[in-house]
C-alpha cells in the first residue's frame, strides 16, 4: 500500500507543478488512448504498483488540464487546496455516507456545510438541503419535492399512486432553461410537452407580463423554473417580480443557480439575486465556482416535508437514527460517498470573503478577456459578461474561401485555438449564430493567463487579417 500511495503522492505534486505549462486540452486522440488503455481482461491480477504506474502513463495523455488557469470551457472550476486534500481523505476513509450510523462524521460535516451554504446564498436556514452528484441531480431532488407538494395540494399522493391519472403539472420557463433541468423534468415523468416557454424581454429575462398572463389562464398545478446565471450570457431573471407573481398563483418557483447562486457571496454582484431567497427550491454546484472536485451539487428546498416525503426510504436492515441526519433520506442515491468533506474544507479554507474574491476576480478577468479579444481584428463581441460568462464570434476576412460565413469561421478559429493548446474555449449557438463561449471559473486564473490567451488569438487572427 505504502509504495502505491507514494507513487500517487509524488506524481500529484509533480502534476500540480507542471499543469499550468501543459497544453490545456488532451494530448492524445481516441485511437491512441484506446491503444494505451485497452489491455485484455486477465485471469490473474497484477501488482498494485504496476497498475498505478501504468494507469498514470497510459491515461496522462488523455487528461484535459481543466484545473489550469486557462481553461475557459463549459463552466468548470478547479480544486482549491484543502478541497483536493479532503477529497483524498474521502477516498481513504471510504465512508458510505448514506446513514448517520455508517458515517457519523460525514453526516455532521454535511450538516454543518449545508448550514454554511444556506448562509452564503441567503437561503432561509429552515430550508432542507441535499448534497448531490451535481446540479443535474439537485434539479431532480428539488423538482421531486415540487411534484410531491403540488400533487398533494391537489389531493394526489404521487409517491403511492404514481403519475398515471394524476393532475398534469405545467412548467413555465424561458428559452434559457438548461438541459439538466429539462432532463430532471423527464426523469420525473412530468413530460417535456408540459413545458411552456414564455417570452423574454430584450435582456433575455423571463417577462413578468408573459408569466402573469400564462398563470392567469393556467388551470393546472404549476412550477416556474427561473435562471440565476445562464451558461451563455450569465443572465439572471428578475426574481423579485417573478417569484411574487408565481406565488400569487400558488405555483412553485425553482431556481437553477448552478453557478450564478454564488454571486450572493460578492458585494458587487449580489444585487443580481434580489428576491431569490423567496423561491421554493434552489439548485447549484460546488464543482463550478467553489472550486471543489466533481460530484458536488447542492439542492435546497423550502418545503422540508415535501422534500422528505419525496426521497426518504425505510428498509429493515437500515439503521436510522433519531435526531441525526441520514443523508439518504434527502438524496436520490442509496450508498453514496462522503462528498460533503470537500465542500466543508473549501468553505473553511476560503471563508465568506475568500469565496467572494474568487467570484469578483473571475468576473473581472472574464470582462478583461472579452474586452481584449474585442480589440483584435476579426473578433466581434456578441455578449458582454454580466458575471463570468460572455460570447464573441469571429468574422471571416473577405477573401476567406473555405469559411466565408461567420458561423463556420467561428468554429474554424475555435478549433485552431484548441489545437494550439494554450487555452480551452468551446463553441455555442446563441440567437441563431455560432459563438465562442468564455467562462472564467477557476480560482487560479490570473492576468498572465488572460494575456497568454489573448496573444494566441492575436497570432491566429493576424494570419488572416494582415
Ligand atoms: C446553468 C446550468 N445549470 C445546470 C448545469 C448542470 O450542472 P451539472 O453538470 O453539475 O449537473 C449547468 C452545467 O454547466 C449549468 O451551466
């Protein structure tokens, strides 16, 4: 055991030292990785040292260095130091954090971290919470509570009677609805046909007038899904107005704040969340802006009893504890890892101010990156960041025969930048046009990362514009 772990320890220190200088994207392609990793299944196992040495050698070329400061793809954070270390401890202790009795320390750590998170986000302390695998399952958790509560109000016990014959639940939202919320709607049998996408205003926020009109004519139980930071532009809905309207009609408000909820920790951005505390459920992630390792989503529900009824379970062989938290009563999983330790550690390491500083720094650097890119010939800013997300696109020079239109030229330049490996930025479609998404989420991103990224685009574009 000692030698096996020593290899990983030494490799980890070396990796952390080198990661910033490595190409940000994976070095090898699919075929090479298959060749490297695909051993025939053997009857007899091999020494653990050999396994780990070979795993490092074989997998390393396929690792995306997303913990580096120049990874601006999707919405991905890195690892703050204590969170990474706590993650190692989580594997070392290998707790089954389903029940209090199977891991008292992880139950209490989750409970404490859950309280801290509610404080950080301004969510009422008496709301329930769950540590989930990600925002996807946080949506599932929240919406399963919504389904329970809304149908119970209509005299239907969905846990017992299922959905066949139940009153239909209508979902009102905007075009910003993230696919993970849509998928939770599918998982819960609510049906995508029951989603009604309402009009947005010029800032792409859901229109209060449209919501009012829709709820006025609606005869069914309803959920309104609002956005706290959409993934292309970082748009926040007007929670103050929209939640008040929704509650007038006795409907449930769910907020997707996968990363946007973290704006609550910044004096400069918390105004974007005004009124958000009045929602019925909230879903967010730690593995984005808190910079903790993956498998860290959080769900919060105002109606504690609906949350509990939707997810709790009893079996004779389980030992439930009176007065202590059994996490499996609040999450969709049965056995589960003690994922709360990493969040607990990160919040202690950073404190409220440290978290707010990560938010402010990311937003500042995102704005700077977009501003600098906008000065390069051929780059057009499509959406200035509201927080840490923004969009640009690439305009082809007149004589560019292979990619004469902005959409294909944009994809072409995105690929050229990826091939250079200096920074990782991906594409998206927004308002019918292809754009490059910029998302700054990593605690380690600094001015130097921004300069290096801009310089690479300058070199790429100058080839076509000089
Ligand atoms: C706005 C939004 N909601 C939900 C998700 C899904 O989060 P997860 O991947 O943690 O399930 C994402 C992921 O990027 C997101 O940006």
